[in-house]
């Protein structure tokens, strides 16, 4: 594992350095904002003690909110991407700063403060010359704790389409690449340790130098932090420009491959530069929000998902409804479908081979007879879909002993380890051939069609007419079997999605 990880880091040095910079940028901005707000809030509640219980109680309450829940709450207000990640990380970073500032100031010996008052010190003089200097060790402890926690927590940014090393972790899980997951995790740990050591060094230098030198060191450190923050802010919040096409993909292997195909073709055949956001957590739910806000311009989607999840239709989808669906997309969402790849990635159910043999399972109806003895596992959004868990159970009469929610990239590991007995699969999954499972027959034909195509903002097609030709060249280029082979090359053979995408396009005569 270690040798694989080191080889991966060497081969994809540019990729990891880019993620490392993004991670540092998001973290530094969050840390600085939390430092300023937390320090001010801590000082204020220390000076006005009656407010301390209310403020600390509120911050403690917010701190208990799960990070995923907070991100989901923020998305409708601040959208997808780095800005939302910064807001969430800042909120979580406030508690240690406010608490340590308040604790450091309120625990100063009252005799010292009384002596300062006796000498005629004003309230501000006492704050800046006595309270803050004496409380500084406790404040610095809070800062170091907050900085380390923020860098570690910044890994969740990839869930909402932001950058950072969480991208490597999430992509590694999804594509069955343990070396990439470990590399991203260890780089986050190394970054957190490095920042903690840097802050510790600054704390030691400030503590041991003379008063004049301490001031110079503090000013220098503050200037350096502000410079880093300015560079980070400009990289995160700068506009992409009219000549940039922003493509998003879901956290699925085949979506990584399709994203790379789109990037290569668009940059080859148009003057557009592509900004590719891979593996947006939450899939359709978060990407569709970004499309409607104009944060993304294009993404690969599936017809059945568009009908049920986006348009909120109660009926199950069939391909004779495509024109109706496309018209409603255009009329209500100002989005359209273009470039239908040709493969149908529909859902299916698979069971462990030993369970299939034990209970003689061949069809979904067979499974219904023994479902109360088995554990079912699926990705999170499957339980909320019109064509998901509830509809499946109603049609076949399933009554599973237990259900388990898990990331889409972990299902195969879970079933191989015996954590679950039954799981949802996609018909183009690359791991199907390499797993000891049995795919059951949908004997009542419950699952609708999920042809894959591109959803694109109509304004972008009007602004860049050449893009329509690029998307048109993708019509019918992939069959179910071919897509499964490409997924297998990534998930089992360990090839990079970019390489697999390029090789396929080259064989298809679409790239020069």
C-alpha cells in the first residue's frame, strides 16, 4: 500500500499539489475569519459577563450540528463551491476561539486587575496591556486547536463541489483506489501538523523575545497571514469568465470518465476553457441547485433521474416521455438535454453469492420471500427517490430485516465483507464482473430507463453555438457493455479516468 501511495503521489504530483493549495486556501480563509470574529466575540463576552452564557450556549449548539447537515442548510443561500465550505468551516472554528479567549481573560488574577485600576488604567489600557497579553497563551492554544481542526474538517468541502484534498479521498473511495484515499488523508494530516508546528514556533518566538521584537514579529506574522488570505481569496472567489465552461459530475466512476471526455472534446473543438468539478457529493440534488444558480453549465444526467428527482414526477419514467421531459426542462428550468451517450445505466439488485445459493434466489420475487432475514444497503438518495426504496418495497413486498445507508463507492466492500446481504447496483458498474455477487432479475420490470445524456444551460448554448456540435458528436457512442468495460478499467485495473476517457475517444476517432 505504501509503495502504491508513493508512486501515485509521484505520478500525479501536479494533481495533489493543486488540491493541497486549494485545501490550504479554504482553510486559511476560514481560520482568519474565525480568528477575527472569535477574538472579538470572546473579548466582548468577557467584558460583558451577562452575555457569556447565552453566546457560548448558542455557539455550543451550532457546534453540535453535523457538518453534512450544515452544508445542506447553507447550499440554498450560498450555493455550491468554496464559499459555502468557508462559511461552514468558519462556523465550526468559532467555538475554540471564543471559548479560549473568554477563559483566558476571565481567569486572570483579580489582584492584578485591581492594581491596574488603582494606578488609573482605563478599560482599553487594561484590555490591551494586561488582559490580552496575560491571556495570550490560552488564546494561542485555542488558535492552534482551531487551525488543526479546520484543516482536518476541510476534507468535507468536496461534498459540495469545492476543492481540497477531500477530492482525492472521495474519488479514491468511489473508484476503489485505496492508494488515492490514503494519499489524500495523509496529506491532510501532514498539513495540519505543519500548521500546528508553525503556530507553535510563532508562539515561542513571541513569548521569548523582547517587547519591541514581539511587536515586530506579531506585525510580520499578521502581514504574512493577510497576504496568504488575499491570495487565497482571489483564487477562490475570482470569476471564471465568459470563456469558461463549468462542468460538474456526480461521485461515480463513469461520471468521472464522462467528465474527462467532455473536457477533452470541448477544449479541442472550441475556444472554451473547461473548469471540471468532479464528484459533487449529493449528486443530482446539489448539482441541479448549482445549474439553476448558474454555478455549473453542464453535467451528465440520467433520464429517469431527471423525470423523478428534478421534475418531481410521481410516475415512473419511460423513454416515450423524453420529449415531454425535455420541453419541461426548457420551459421551467431553462435547461435542455443534448448529447445522449447511448447507454442505459439503470438500477438493479444484487445479493451475495452464498445467500443466493442458500435461498435459491434468481428474481426479485424470490428475494421477497426471505427479505426479512437479510440486510439491505444502498446509497443515501436511493431511499428518497420515487423509483427508490419505498416504491421497490411496495411493488415486491420487501420487508428487510435492516437497511444501511452508505456511500456509493463503499457498497461493494460492504457486501464482500458481509456487512450487507442485498444492495442496489448500476447495470454499468465496473466491479460487477470482479465481485462474488449474483444480479437478480427484475421480473416485474420495476426499474425505468436511465439513458445517459448531458443537461446544459440554454443560455450557454446560445452564447457558444459550437458547443452543440461537440455534444452532438457524443450521440450513441457508448453501449451498456462498453461503459461497463471503461468503468472496470478504472475500478479494477487501476487506470486513471482521464487516460481511459482519452483512449476511448482516440479509438472512436473523436480526438486528434
